[in-house]
C-alpha cells in the first residue's frame, strides 16, 4: 500500500516522547582463563505436565500419556548414559509435578552430578498469571524438588519460556540466582529485577526458539506440534551452525531438549554428534547453566533491564491490554 493521494504526512501532536526503550544492548562477557565461549545442554523433563495443561481431558488418553512418560522412563536414562560417557554435566529443568510422578529418576539425575533446576509445578500457562498464583506455583515447585531429591535449585526456566514482568522479582525474593527464559541476548547478563539494583538481580542466560527440540520433533495429534516431524540430521545441522557462530562470538549456546523427544534413538545419536562437535571447538566450556550463571554473577556487571514497552498516547486506534 502507498500513501499516494493522501497528501504530505503531518506530524502528530506528540513525537514519540516516552516511547524510546531504555534497554541497553547486551555485550560479551569475559570468560574464565582459557575459555572463549560456553555451551550448555539442558533438558526439560516435562513428562505429562505440558500436555495436561494444554488439554486436561488428555488425561484419559492412554497413548499421549505414554508418549510423555517415555521421557522419564526411557529418554532420561539414555541421556544420562550419553552424558556420563562423555563426562559432561547438564542442567535438567524439572516441573514439580514431574518430580512427584517420577522421583526415582530425578534422584538419579541428581546423584549423577547434574544440575536440577525449577521449571514450574504443573507446566502452567503463565501468560497473564497474577503474582499471588505465580508465587504459590514457584513455592510448590520448590517443595517438590526438595521433597523428592533434596534439591534447592538456583535456576528457573518458565514453562514455554513465558515470563511475566513480575516474575524476576518473585525469583529474586526466593533466592534464585538465575533465569533461563528470556531472548534478548546471545550473552549471559545481569538482570535488574526492579527499578534499582537494591531490588536485587538475577543472572539471565538467554535462550532462543531455534535451539529448542520441540519445534523440530513435537507431534501429538490434536494436542501439539506443527504436524511435521523433522529429520534429526536437519536439527543437527541447525544446532551446529548456531553453535559454531556463537563460539565465534564468545557467547553462551543453550540447547533445550525434552527427553520424550530427544531421548528417541536417532535423536539421541544426533546429540552425541553435537557433543563431539562441541568438544572439537577451542576454548568451549561445556557446562551447566548454573556454572555459567555463577561465573557471570562474579563479574560484578552493571545490571540490564528488559523494560515493558510503552504505548503511544496519541494513537487512539492502538489496542490497549485488558486491566
Ligand atoms: Zn517445559
């Protein structure tokens, strides 16, 4: 569409005052001696929770439930064996409900020396969730990880990576040290949870949809997924390209896999190919998200903000969010 015939554009009564974002661009961090970039393998042990959250009536569907239980029953043991063979420590984000359902495998993950982090209670849909409910969800998830595996996690990942603007403060109030749900950086950074540093900070270890196996493999008729199951060879190609580029940047590569998806045989085999490529890159620190967060916190960086967008006041046709 063109503006032909409408005459010259006239400036509006306001000129965007108050709309400019105050966010500063993220910058590369310095790594420990001998390290040029980091790579983290992360596994979200979601099991049944996200499917039940998407459609609670699926609780009566035996086959989809069995598809999800494949994760803790078959996928996680296969992944633990793979990680052990390569002497790699990974981060497992575990919903409290999954810990309650499969406590034995959660204990095995912890006993193998991997990091266990918080991933909600029931993989709740957190979009628009009020603070009180979200706080209760966080507390119930903490209790579940403590009761089943004796773990007090330092890290959090929001279900479906959906953070609310109040979530960082709720995490800081509970002593969490990092989050891994936001998407505005290739590099870890310090996130201010309020207007001032006094309100507390978290380390943010950012993620991206291109490094999530859900988009490649998830397929449950009538429940989730794009309806196409991609070849593991294509997923490997994408992830290696991103790994190599992030290594060049000195960034933190964070791959998110789900044991009910990437625990399948040919997909686990591809994870091994990815690990072999990681090991071949000079100065790449293959570690947990918690270790990256602890290192980042030690740098005493100036905290960044991730401010909520403001809306123009002089454009009545722009929709407003509900109260
Ligand atoms: Zn998840």
